[in-house]
C-alpha cells in the first residue's frame, strides 16, 4: 500500500537509492533544502536534512521572502521510499502561475504503478487540514503521466500558462 509519511531517518537507505535514480540530486517537492546526495549518505547529515524538512512546515521557521511554509511528505510503498510530495501552505505570485500548492515526483523505477495517484489523493485532505480549501496543482504541458494523475484524482483544468497546465481541486 502506498502512503504519505513525514520525512524520517528510517528511510535513509531507500531514500539514497531513490534519489540516485533522479541523477544524484533532487529538489524535495520543489524545495531547495537538499544538499549533494554524497553528503547525505552520512547519518548525521541526513538526520539534519530531515529536521530541516520538518521545520519548513512551521510558520515561524526563517525562510527567504519568496518562500512559504511547506509540508514535506515522502511517498512510501512497502516500507521503501518511492517519491516526494510537498504541500505549500499558501501561494506566492509565482506559485499561483506555475508551481501550485502540491508538487510531487516518483522515482523512475516506481513510476506507472499508481503511487503518484494515491499520493495526490491522500495529500488533498492533508492540504485541507492545513487550511487550504482550494488546491492548485500544475504540471508541464508535455508531462502526460502527471496530467493523467491530476485528472484521475479529479482536478478541474483551468488553463495553461508559461507551459504549465493548471488544475484546481475543491477540498
């Protein structure tokens, strides 16, 4: 069963393998919090990254002016890390145009198995609990897989801007 979990050190080994599939570096749901994966093979560095991801959900956590609080979640199946998901608590002008409230990515070896669909479906009530009543999710125009996920979960297409398809969910 696919589930969303808060970042946790117990997924260290499968996280390292999964992120390597993205080419060695990845932005966790759009966040710039990740460092070089080689550094994160060390337990202490990984634990510090997990704590930063968790702290990013708190309003009081210092951040750049163009950043908003965001809840980072990991997509897990059978106890193994298979992807990232991030819920941004509100929208900046950029996020309203292109980024949306929720971003997600599934590691290449785990794609086309329903993980993204289940994760997005599970993320919507979490977004509502965070105070987001209308959720924007975007994808690249040419990303057929993500478009299919969003439409399967019930996103209502609004328009396309700057090469991004924009979908809304009422939660």
